[in-house]
C-alpha cells in the first residue's frame, strides 16, 4: 500500500482520486484502519452527504492502492460506525450521521478504560447540564417539548419500576440535549449515557425519592416550555445537587 505524508494536488476532472496518497498512518496502524480513515477523509473532503454513493468497488480498490479484502473490511468498519450502508445491487451510500449514536456506542467503555468515578461524573454534569437546560429553553421546538413530555410521562408510569423509570429519565436528559439545537451537547450526553444510567442504580432510592425527582424534572420542563432560561438552569442545578445528596 502506497502511503505518503504529503497532501496530493487536486485531481483533474474525471481523474480517479488516489486515496493511497491521502492516507496518513502511524507505524502500528493496520492497512484496514488506514483505509477506513482514508475513506472518512474522502467523504469529508468531497462533501458527500446522506444518500450520496461512494465510487464503485473497482474504483475504490484503485484509489486506496490495496486489494478488495482490506477495502471490504474497512467498509465494514464504516458500516459498524453508522457512516455508510450497503444497498444490494446499488452500491455503498453515505448514511445520515448520528454522532450521538456513534459516541453512545463507546459509553460502556468509558468507566473502565478512563478510570472515571462518580465524582468525575458530577463535576461534568453540574455545569454541562445546567447550560443544556438554559439553552434548551431558548432553542426548543414543539417537537422537543412533545418528546420531553413523553419521557416525563414514562417516568411517572414507571415510578414503581426502577429500570423503566431510569430508562425514561435518561431519555429526558438526552432530549433536553437535543433541544439545544447544538449537536455537540447531544454527543457529550450520548457519550456518558451508560455512566449516567449506572450511577442511577447507586442512589438511595424508593418510590418517594423518584416522585420527588419527577417533580424536579417537571419543573425543568415547565421552564423550558416557557422559554425561561434562568429558571431552567436553576431547576437543573437543584435537581443535580439533590441527586448528589442521595449518593
């Protein structure tokens, strides 16, 4: 596989771009990893959007300077990440990118691989989610409000079923992040979803505690509904401080 650190000159119209020339690799990076990174850069540099088709396999083989087997393995990596999808008889297409889902897949690994403890989680949650609530109040849509209301209803119906309650609690916080209209907040929240759910099971808990927390969520939702950012921020801070006290 031909690899060079120099950036190639722009390809002429009709010329097949050599991805082998734009794949920069570390010594320990495998061919498959290098091809996958090169394909991601190709998609980005070409400005390919959801629904756009990648070149045919024979062209991709020539572009990456490798055989079909590592190319297909690299495409499988991209499929697993939700970046592309294969459509039988039509080719490989770029998928709508859901960064939250991609980072969410890594969430279970964070605690064990990054040596994260509960203190770390709350140090992040308090300023992050307070800002999320404030921005959500300014940017939320009617659709966001509907989803937040559904999550709140799910919490209410699951008051006596802790796993169900936690599931809808997590959905509420995820939707609040979406409501900011800033995808980075959604990515941050998705990346720690499993950590947040795990922490939920460490709280001192009973139905009365869940009822109290339900009221806190309702207060956050009402502030977001009325577009009162300061009230939403304060309500979220109050909610998280109460949660910290239950640890």
